[in-house]
């Protein structure tokens, strides 16, 4: 089982940590698998900076082929594990 570190825009990050969003639509360029962990780092595309807020989620389901889903994308069902603030990284470009 792997860990994937992903930039996550604020409008998608906030509903995940609030428990309102349990599915991610992502380009399938990382060989995602059920059981993998996603480390979601809140990233503002306007300022090109990380906020320092991070969440970890476990992949509990994945859809690779479905009508309306292009072949290079997947729908990932996730379960939030934890959230934290990493002030040391806040504001740094990566």
C-alpha cells in the first residue's frame, strides 16, 4: 500500500475535512489502489502557496471505467483519517 501526496484546492479540501465530500475525481497517473493513503495538502492556485493544512485519507474504493469518466481519470472513494496543520510549511511554494 502506497502513500500519494496531492495538492488539493481549498474549495475541494474544506468539504473533505468537514466530512461533506467523500469522493475525489483525479487523473489516474499514480496507480491508485484501494488501501492506499492520500496526503491531501491544501494549495491555493491563485497564490501558488500551501496553507499548511493537511489531511490524510484512506482509499476505500476506486472506479476506473464508467460512462462519462475519461480513460485517464478515476473516481476515488475516501475515508478521512486525520487532519493537521503544518505551520513550518505554510506559505512555501513546492
